[in-house]
């Protein structure tokens, strides 16, 4: 009986700990120190002046090269994600001399639905410097990035083709926009 009680208590404690995992403890995408791999996307909307036509398939990561860049993978277009994208758009303007680049990848099950969501999200976010794309590997992002299938949002901050910071949340409501913006200092020159 005592062993059953101890085992039950162990399950309760484990469940409580698992339920209180901090948003920063979610592992998704390339981590600090990893190299930033190439992957292809289709531009759907946004960044009208970036020289890339809507519908064009390309590697934005490759195009951005060693420049500082923020790559957002999202399954959500909730207000917190829109706030993040607007803040990143402002950061691109503010850090023009550093050549900061940002692009937002929408993830999900249906490519046509994602394209429609990307167009809508681009319009809703009212950004001018951020392209909205659908990766060729649209369900869970590029295989070489290891995006957690349960993460609503995964953010990779990189420069010189190396990851300097990453953020991920299971629920978009838990996204700490200020923390992501603060980490821009790790990639800006």
C-alpha cells in the first residue's frame, strides 16, 4: 500500500512539473551554436520591395546569407504572433545598416490553406519589410530544422549562418515578444 502511495505521489509531482514547463524550456528548431541550413519556400505576400515576386520559390535563408536574420515558423496567426511580426518589422527598419532580415513561415496541413492564411496574416499585420512564406516542407517545416510538431511558434535568430538564440512555445499566447526583441542584440552588428 505504501509503495502504491509513493508511486501515485510520484505521478502527481511529475504531472505538476510537466504542466509548469516554462515556455523557454520548449525545444524546437535549431539551437544556439547550430549551423543554419538551407530550405526552400514559396513567397506568398509581404515585403513588396525585396525583389522577390509572390509565387516565387527560393531559399530566403540562402538569399539572406550571413546577414543577421530572424526566421519565424508559426502554426498560429494569433495577436501575440502578429505583435511579434510588427515588432520585427520595425526592427528591420531601425537596423537597416545591419541588414537585418526577417521572414515568417506558416506551417500546417494544407498548402492552399496556408497560402490563404499567409496572405491574410500579411495584410492583418500591416508590415512592409517582412515576407510571408510557405515552406516546401509545409507541415512541420524543413526536416533539417527539427521543428517540434507541438510548438505553435518557433523563432530562430542567426547571423554568420550560425544560430545565436532560439525561442519556442507550445501555445502562441505564451510567446514573450519582449524576450525575442531583446535577443536581437545577439545578432546585430
